């Protein structure tokens, strides 16, 4: 009788263990909450979220307009000293690569918009496109934690790299990095975009 009671308890224990394993496995297979990472967070290796903002002329510009080019997206503000410091080197990068399949989209989150960004671009002789995001939507879309933050996107719209903080964009290794990325044959396109 005691052995029968033991087998009964063991059977229930095995049943619950198998059930829990199957539930957890099913949740994991279905891309559930058990997988790590924030699915809304732009992630390296995945398509970069598209966005559309006006440039200084008022023309609406979208990231998707630059498909087929390597794009450096920079989130910045005129009131941010590190942003101001990196702008001249971004201009040198732009001048170096503008005739190749390369673009810079500098998205300003200044609340006063073009009223403050246009004089800034003129003062520093910056010729790359400056987009205006006075409402700060880009910080939400790209989950930016501050400024400057930069995102490097390949010819297929895939996020290659996220960079927090300022950089010397005119350093020789940066030029090499972008040239290699521009010359790299793009991977076959998937139908997910």
C-alpha cells in the first residue's frame, strides 16, 4: 500500500514537471515574455525604425528615402556642448563621403526648431541635412537616453551600430569604417520590410 502511494505521488510530480516544461517551452517558442530584450527597442541587426521630419527648408525627409545608402543618424541639440563639439567632425565626414552612397541625417530635438537650428547650421558652416523634431519623437522612437546619440544604418535599412556620446567623426579609422560599410555588398533582402 505504501509503495502504491509513493508511485501515485511520483506520477503526479512527473505529470506537473512535464506540464510546466511544456508550457515554458511553448511560451519560449512563441516569442513570449520569457525571451530577453525589449521588442520595441531598436536592435543591432534588425531594421531601423523609419521616421519622417522636416528639414530646414520644410521638405519632409524620411529615413526610408535613403534606402541603398549607408546613413549616419545623429540625435542632437544646439544646447548640448558634446553635440556642438562633434558637429565639425561630422561635417568633415560628410564632405569626405557625400559623393559615395552615404548620408548624414542630423535630427535636432531643439524645442524652438528651425528658428534656432538654422542659425546654428549657418554659424558652423554645416551642409549635411538637419531635420527638425521639436516634439522629441525621435528620442522615443529610437529609445535615446540623451544627446548626442548616433545610429549607423546599412544600405538595407538595418541598424549596424548604436553610439552613445560624441565621437571624432573625422578620424581615419571612422573614414575606413564607413568606406568598408559602403563597399560591402549588402546581404540579400528579406521580405520583412
